[in-house]
């Protein structure tokens, strides 16, 4: 996450939480790139597998009401 956005999200009371999709879809050998298996071949957008990886990264427990 870029430092400016991280400061905003971590320091804001307007946001109840965050989901870290970066860890789910980044290339382990080059963390600033999308994993080739999740890339739509443009280095910017996700393919179906990328969106599925993002969905599986969500812990559904955090969406439950207290």
C-alpha cells in the first residue's frame, strides 16, 4: 500500500477496517507486480482467477454484525 493511503486508512475513524488484497494477488518474486496467474495481461487489471483470489482473501467473520 502506498504510504499516503496507508496513513489515511490507518489514521481515519471513518473506516471500520480494511481488506488486504495486495497480499492475495501480488507476485511473490516481484511484490510491486500482479502475480502472472492473476494478471489480465496488461499488468493493471485482474483476470477471473485474480478476482477469485481476492474473494477468498476475505475473512467473512469480519462482515458479521457484532
